[in-house]
C-alpha cells in the first residue's frame, strides 16, 4: 500500500519587487515515487502546471540556499515572516514563488515520517521489478537459443 501526503496552500508569484499574485498550489508526495515531490499550480486555466523535483532539495532548501539550474530553493524573511523561495526555470519561462515556511515544513515533516530519509529505496521494490523484467516467457524462447546451432543437430556436431 502506498502513502500519499498532500497539502493545498497559496503561493505568491513574484511579478515585481512591489507586486505578487496569489497562486493556489498543491504539494504532493507519494511513497511509490519516494525521492520526488510534486507541486501542481492551479493558474485558472484548463490544465494545471506541474513540477517535480527531489524531496531532498526541498528539505535542504528549508534551511539553506540550494539547487542550481531549473530549481533553486532558499529560506528568507519577508516582513518578519519566514518564507521559502523557489525559483523555477523552464524553456517556457521563469518564475519566482514564495511560500510561508510553516506549512511547507509541516508537510515535509509528514513526508519524512511516511518515508524516512535513507529508506526511499525500500519503497521502490527494485528487486521485484528487476526480476519481472528479466523473467523469461515462452515467447522469449527463440531469442534464448544458441544462434549457431542449426535445426536438430546435437551439440557435438
């Protein structure tokens, strides 16, 4: 059975130093995808915007600046309030988002209880998946035969 930890919250999309726009979002963590966090932004269009990145990146970003490239996260204070900033970059554009640190940290704590750090690999069932992938079936048989043997010849021939 897989665990899903979700949290709806409002982020602020920073448009300029003086102006931001509230953006409803949902944080999602699934134990069947234990290394990742998913954020869905509801922008008032028919299709939401989804981002996926490492849970470890968000955990670290709550405490100190981290990330490079497409996702960068850092903590800061705005008007005396603890905030988590996320800079997201894609070929479609860039976005700077701010979230209150408390709900993000509380949600992360729930994800860490669901799948403690260092146990993520246990959730993946890699051995079972690999066994299924490598299992032979009757339709695999022609591919497993010795390509140099001809017909009913014995191995000694």
